[in-house]
């Protein structure tokens, strides 16, 4: 914005402040605020008016008017009693040299400036409020900090200027670019855009900005497909078309545009840009977009832009609406802007009353929702005014007059910085305004959707916002339904990924030599799950859970054990009961025919002991069925070992008895004194006692216990009995095997002794069956898992017990029941030749 070239001084209120108007192409303004002591509210104003030759951008007039309005409003209030704000406005034309020259003029107070010389004809300089590009703002800041003048920018977002060590007196009423990049990353994350491209302009500040943006994207799991650096020469050459051909051919659907205002203006005027309709463009530069376009162009309706949060100040709308054209400088551009305010398409808040003949039919800027950067300018002026208020209050108390005014004004710039840094007030909209520790105002960004309507007008709709100072979770919001997307996309909202998403149950596997965003989806390994989309890794379920079929959730494992209700349990239980009843029947037959020769032969007492032990053998198999617990786990192996040792010891005793009987019948044999039931019972007790001692030692050292086996079978928790001591378990089995082998050897040697009731041959067969069963049991037991291990052991118990029962007692029952003629003493002595 410009001021006046000619200085204009007055002492009365006849000339209003807002009569000092100029125009600008780019809105690069130097505004010097100069407080002076007075006894009234009269303003002393200076300005420099320069006419611009091209690029009519009337939105910048709103910023210019906002400055004047804020100054006039403050001077007409009680905020600064007996202190009047004056100002000087100047235009730098985005020329660093002119900016420097203008700054020196402000310091010296002269049209032809002299270094370190001050001509104080226009009041004491308090601070500089500027709307310069970042590069010029930095140059001016380097000059101003020498003199300790505060500098407030309402446009520069350069993140380098947040460095308070290098720019200690710099403030701004717009957020830093650092927050801008954070907002862009949040936008990408919201839409899950992980595959993006960046178009950056060849500027010093852009490279640092792009680096920060890249780091933010990659930190959140995104990737940059390409980075195109362009300059004004490329934009004006044929290489520009080739550049955008490469961009069009890229696989990404989202392009982030990092450029300053000059590049934006040049780019928008290039037809190649507006033909990029198949991409989503995200602009990072706060800009006032044109509100019209040439009909027939293939414009891009997929643009999102981050702009500094803007709001309309109600009192300012009235100020704009009532501006008096006759008091404006004679300038065609100003007249054109003033005439636009008559159009019916202008908002009522700023539309002025005029003849219909005055109104213009082409209104490119009148239907703007917000009045340029007026909100930021307004806050900048008031922030400085409140800092002055705090300074005055602290220096002179609440009095209306003070002494030594000149000394106060001379030290103003030294003291004002402290109060400006700590300023905190509410503006006319009731919003809290203050600067953070870096001198940045605590405001955020609006996210706008740029829509080109068929009638040639442009509609900028606010569809979201980012407030970096808001609590986490409330800092970013976006209204997806409010965004208008081009119909070219197959998905709404459009997607931009290098690889399709990996569904739950899969994980990402990065392709070798490619970026992390380019990956293949592979299923989770056995026992692992992933319940998130695009999971980097799968994880194991807890031990008591297992993946479901899709491997996207852990479900409780099925608890399993050999129960009485399942078919296998029913079969084994039925077999146990059947053999138990069969054994009981045999016991009944033997007891009923206890006086017959076949029952009495071969030690009747041992036969009863053997049958009863076999009864308990069949019953003990039932302990192995059902849910294991502490008691059943202890009883399983110990009861089985002791009962089986009694049974095998009985067979061993019977075998020894057979041998002793035939040797005792020889004349002069000393074995006759050993022929008796007490010897046989002693044999059974002694051998059984050894097994009992082994079992007790087992129980006292490492007893069996109930155990949840979560790894034996996939997807199940097996409740089983852990032997506690494997050595003790195999010692018990080994001792049984030892007794069986001894019995088998003795029975095998005595198998041919003459006797119709000689049991040696039957014991031989029974021991052969017994040993065969348990020898085959060991590898089978070790090769099975889960409840089938228990079933194998039960089967071994039943098979070996049934073998003993069948081989030893079935032949006798056959003779007792079906061949009674053979169950006689006559038949017995006949076959043994009288030796009995």
C-alpha cells in the first residue's frame, strides 16, 4: 500500500484520516506509527502517494483502510489519553533497495535521508508495521534492530524470523510457516495421503521450508514422490510445459505448492497450470485469490489452500462503506475500486449507495467474504496501541499529564519492546490477542476450497481450520462434505498412495530399493495378528488367545481335555466299564467255583489278588478321563503304577509258584517247605512295595500337577497333567517293564512243564502281550500331542490289562463253563501221570 508522496499537515479535524488513500500492486507496505503528545484528539498525518502502473489488486486497499481505521478508532477512544497516533505510509514495490531507502527515510524524517540524523518534524517514531515480502522484511528487520525499534508484520510467515536471537524486535500478527507445515501434515494424515509431490520455487527461504515439510511428512509415514524446483524463467519458457507434463504423469494425486506471491501470480496466469485437473493442489502461501477466471479454461476444482485465519471487523465494514471518494487522491485504480462498491453483488456490509449508472458489471473482487488482510492489520495496530498504553500506565500511573515529555518520547523505542512482548488484550470481536515466546501471534489457519463456477466466478469456501495453540484433538478440523471434488476421481475423497492399503490380518513388506510407502501386503505369520490398516508389523496374541480365521483379532483359545462327553472319551469309558464288569464276572465265577481243581490249582490266593488288581486297573483308567486337577493328576500315575505293580507281581509270583510246584514234587526236594500262600503273598508285597516307594519319592520331590498347555495344539489350551519329574515317570514304567520281563522269562522257561493246568504257557502269552503293548506305547506316546497322549496311555492300560485277563483267565473260564468234565481231579491226574 502506498501513502502520500506529498506531506500534508493540518491542525483541525476537518480532514478525516481515511482521506489519505493510495493503491498498490502487491500490498507491500511500510507503516510507521508516530505517537505525539497533545491536548486533544487531532491527528498529524503524513504519507507518500505513488501510482502503480500494473496489476490492479483492490483487495490490498482493505488492508490499507484497516490501518487508517484502527488509528482513527484508537485516537477517538480513551485507550491513549493525551497521546495521538500519527502515521506515515510508503510502498516498496517489492524492491529491496526501495524498502531500505524508505526505512532510512523513516529514521531520518527527511526525503533525502542522512545516516544517523533525525529531523523530528513528524513526531516520535514508535514502531514499524509492515506488509513486506519475507526477504524485504528480513532486510528491514536487520536495520530496525540496530535502533531497537519494534517491527510488526501482518504478512511475513518466514519461519526464520521466529528466531528471537537474530530478530529480537520482530513481531507478526500472522502465524509462522512452521505451524503451516504442521497443518499440511495433519491434512495429509486426515485424508491418508501418504504419496505426494512437491513443487517449490527457487527462493532462499523455500529450501528450508521444503526440508521442514519433508521431515514432517516422512515422520508421519508419508513419502515424497518428486520435488520439482521452478523459477520465473522456467515458468515463462517451454520447459514449464515439460515440467508439468512430468507432474501429470506422476502416480501421486496430491501436489503441495510451495511458492511466494510472485510465483503464484505468474503460475496462475499460465494455462498449463489450470489444465492440471487430475491432481489435488495444496497451496502453502497465504494469498488473495482472484475471484474470476477466463471462461473456457479447464480449471482445477481440486485446490485446497491454507490462509491465515481472517475475520471481518463490524466497525470496519461501515468505515469502508462510507469512505468519501472526493477526498481520495485522483487515481484511476482507486476510482475503479470505489466504483466496485456500488455493485449489487457486493456484500451489504460494504456496499455503498450510488446511482445504478455508476456501478460496474464486472466485479472481480467485490464478492470476497473477508476484506483482505484487514484483520491482521487491525490486530497489529491495536497490539502496538495496547503496548503503548501499558508503557504509559507503568511510567506515569493513571495521571493524564506527565512531565519531561521529551525524555519519555526519546526512550520510547527502548521501553516499548518489553511491553509489546507481554501485551495481552481482547479485540473488538472478543478474541484473546497476544504474542508467544517467538513473537508470533496465537492465531491459526483457515483451509479453503477453491471452486470455479460455470459462470466464470470463483468461490472460496472455508472447509476447515488448524489452530496450533488449541488443545490436542481440537487443533485440526475439516468438513469433508463441504469440499467439492472434480468428478475425474474414482474415489471421493481422492486417494494418493504408492501402494494399496493392507487390510487387517496383513502387514507391509517394503519393496527392496523403494521408499517405505511402496510395499506389498503379506499375511501375518502363524499365531500373529494385525488389527489395523497398513500395519508395519504383526504381533503375537497372548498365550491364552489365538488369531481368528482372518488374523485380525485374537480370540480365546478353546479349552480342551479328554472329557467324558466327547466320542473318544465315551468309547474309552465304555471299554473300561466293559472290562471292569467282565473282570468282576470272572471274579464271581472263580469265587463260585472256588472248590474245583482248576481254580485251586496254581495258587488260588494269587488268582484272587490278580483279578482284583485287574479290576482296579480298569477302574484307574477312568481317572485319566475328565478335567485334570491337582488330585487326579497325583492319582493318575501313582495309582496306575502301584496297581499294575501288584498285578505284574502277582503274575511273577504265579510263575515262580508253577516252577516251584514241579520241582517240589521231586523226592527229597527242599522246596516243599516254601510251598505255601505266605511265600507267594510275600513276593507280591515285596515287589509292590518297591514300586510304592518309587511313587512316594516321586510325590515328595516333583509331584504331577495340572498344567495349561498353550503350545501343544494350535488354537487350543490343553489342560493336562504334567508329570513333574519325567525321570520318575519313566522309572515307574521301567520298573513295571522289569517285572514283566522277569515274569516273561520265567514263564517262557516253564512253558513245557507237564500239567493240564500249567499256567506257564498262558502267562508267557500274557507277558508277550503286555510287553508288546508297553513297548509300542512309548514311541506312540511321545509322538502324539494333547488329549490323544492321554488316550494312548488309557488304551495301553486297557489293552495290557485285557491281555492279562484274557490270556490267563479266559481259558480257565472256558473249561469251567463249557468243559466241566475237564475240571475234575480224575482228568487232572490222568494228564499228569499222578504227579500233582
